[in-house]
């Protein structure tokens, strides 16, 4: 039996070509379905510094909170539940690995998802299902609770059972990242005051690139349809964002990645990334600003722009609130290539342990 | 999946080297390591207490808990008398492993010996073939087989032997295996070992289990071996008879203290 070494880990890639002007485009709902976003990377060709409106969009991402060692039963606190019921509160356990530890996610629609190992699940004593990604033995379980449901109102049966589980049977404590809707800070002050917390702004870093090799169809005017394999395009884009050389020189063994042929050299380009717990509204606003930037740029300068949105690798949920897992990698990301005529090319990607993107 | 474990960190008398090994393992993402004392059967040493070795233990990278360190004993056996089940020295170790060098010893280790791990040396041509019966017997008892990957990293000739022997073992035991590294430079991260496992014929899921769930079951097996000694269960012979008529049966499980009582 010889192992099939050429087979790479399974991944799913959904590609879609449409236009922002098309009434039926699903871009907005597709963006909303990736709940927990860790990083947004922007690549602008023929640009050495971001124009002011784009710069302000990049630097005005909403802040988020990091609460250290938050006991999970606090998420069922009466006042906090009121805030959750109004919608827009999202949170994720921090520094917990999805394939090793217990992970928690609170979605903006009020659904709480706990991804637990076998011992923790058996201790907690709340109804749950085995993970879809268990191999032979059931070693991981998922507990999903809708905090807006009537049975989860304080005093309800489901509520009591979960609170008892989290306080006496399985007193889980984890570092927790939380993002609130605008003006929501006041409502959680009581919760925050009980623990060690800090407020953070997403970190922005930008880099001006020179002599960047880029696939030629993108740079033609108007941009020609990309005939190369989407995997190769995304590989190139990933290499640019990760600052990996695409020269494939014979003296270096680190990278054999190359830009898809035919390619052309760009004199300069701007690469910007924003890291943190990012909200949908900020990402949508950024995409809007880039659309405006493309439409007002003189012809021949900016012929395309790319935005890549990465989901958290260790989030228990990814596309559409479906279960997410980590086998050898937990990628779940979205790559949007925009053009001046308001058309776009969208790629939605996941790793082995994930559902198909929408 | 459970946390990543590396159950073979070779013991060295050099305390600072051992500390740096444990730090490297924590940095690579292992949540549990076992310091392996490999000895010829004549003199079994006492393991160093973990608190003396390193205090505080380093935090595992990406998590907020310190690494857990266990002690393990590996006995290289060339004769049946080398393994003494009632030896007091064995109790000081958390995990017990044997490395059989003949077919008869391999058979005995799989079917009879009260150990947790059977080490298979894969760097040279083995003097025996793996038979399905003892391998299945070992798996049913909760034992696991251990394969070293460090030679595969270093040397191309030994890599061929490693892969050939490991594939042969995998075919027989259908994946109930865990890989182990040996010296310090050969420690690799858990995802790298998962990739190596693919070379040995394991599937994606099996290779990952080899570094996580299988190791967890070995550690639990060791804990049970050390704590449970036997089961007594009582059977009522007839409904009205006094307790004196109740039969009881004794089932020895392993050698330590404590008995488990079960009433039927």
C-alpha cells in the first residue's frame, strides 16, 4: 500500500463572477455569513499610498474587548442576555485551539455554540451532538443553544440546566473576545467591571510594494477574463500578502511559488492588512470605499483591487453558523477581486473540516 | 480530538538540556510530554521528580496552561526474565513500555505483559514479521505500538527502512500506532508528525489521532493499570439465602493496590 502523496488535504473552493450592479448578487449575504473575521487584506495595484477616504475607512474599524478568564456562566447573566437579545453581540474564545481545547462562539443572532472535548461534554450534562468531523471515536461534541429562545429566558428549564452545568459541573473559564454594536459598551459595563478586560482597536499595517509580478489579464484595459486556475491565482495572492517571494530562484528552497503566466510587472502596489475581531459593517464599508476608489480612478491606473477576508481558524462555526473544524489547517476565507466596471470575482474557500460555502 | 502529546522525550542527565527539550516541546504546541528513561533491565533508576526538574513548567504555545510532564520507563528486552511484573521500581513511572527484540518476546508483550506501549525499532531489518493475531490481541487489551520517526528525518537509507517497516506494521495493525521522536534536534511539531504519518500509510484522521487521541488513551490506560488491581463481583446463588451463600469471584487485573467491587 503506497500512500497517495500527491493528494493534498481536501479543500473546497466556490468561485462566483457577478456585478455589484446586478440586483441578484449575493455578495452582501455571503459576507455576512462569515461571522468571525480575523483579518482583512487589501491589495491595490499602481498605488503607493491609500487615498484619504480609504485611509479613514481602514483606520476607523470598531474596537473590540478582550476579557481575561471569563467564566462562561457570565454569558447567561440576566443583564447580558438583554443585550444579546437586541442583537449584534458577537464573541469568541481566545487562545483556545479547536482541535485540542473547549471553544466557545457567540453569534450576533444570539446562538451560543460550545465545541467541547468528550470529558467536558459528559461533565456539562447538556444536550448536544457529536461533531460531524469525528474520525473513528466520538471525541468532540457540539452544544448549540439559542439564547433568544423562550426556554433560555432566566428561570426557564433550559436556562437553569445550562447555568447549573457551567457553574457547578463544568466551570469553564476562557479568555474571550467580544464585539458589541455601536453604543453597546454601557450595557456590559457591569459584566466587564467584574473581570480583567481591555479594549483594543484592530491593528492596521501597510506596505508599499515595488516591482510586483501580477497576472497580465488583470492589468489589461479592460481587464481580460482570468483563464488561469483559481487555485493558482489565490496562491499568488496569498504569497503577496504573506510576503513570500514568487521568483522561484534556483538558490532558494523556501518557496517554489510563481505568479501565473502570462504576467506583467507592476511598478508599485499597496498592501494593507487589518487584524482583530472585525465587524461586518466595517468590512462592508471598506468594500464600498474601494468600489468608489475604482470608479473614480483615472483609466489605466487602478484596473482592479483585491480584498481577502480571513475567518478565525479556531472558531467553532464558520460559513452560515455551520460547524467548523481543524484537520491540518482551519482556513475559511473569502477573496473578492473588484474591477472598475463594478463587476467582481469572488472566491469562497474552506479546509477539510467544513461545510460548503454559500 | 484531544490535546497533542509527545510521549518520548529522551532522558539526559544534563538538567539544562532536558529543560530546553521541554521548553521546545511546549513551544511546538505539545500539551503533555513524557520523559523516557530507557534502560537495560538490570538497574532501573528512580525518576527525577518533575517539580525538581523544572518549576514553573512552561506554558504551551497558543494555550494558557502549562505543559504536563510524565515519567516513562522503556525496557529493552532480549530475554523473558527482563520484564518483572511485580517490580516495585516500575510503580514510580507513569508509563511503561517494552521494546521486544525477538518474535517470542513480541508475542508475549502483546498478549501477556502488563504494559502500555510496545516499541518497534524500525531503523533496521526486523528479525520477525508482524503477525495479525498478537497485534490484534495487543490492540484489544488497549496497548499501542510506537514507531520512531527521527531516523526518517536524518538519513535517507534509514528513511527507507523506517517507511518500509512502518507500512508493514500499519497494514497489520490498521493504524493503532503512535509516532515518537528521539533526540532533541528531532522534535517536530504535531502537524509535521501528522504529515509524516501519511508517509507511513496512515490516513489524515489516523495520523492526527496518532499524536492526540491515541496518546490520550495510552495515558488513561496507564492510569488504570496503576490504580485498578482487580474486580470482585458477587453473585446471589438463590433469592432467600443468607449473605454467606453468596459467591464471590476474584479477577486479578494488574499488580497495584486497590480492588473494585461490583455487585450483581
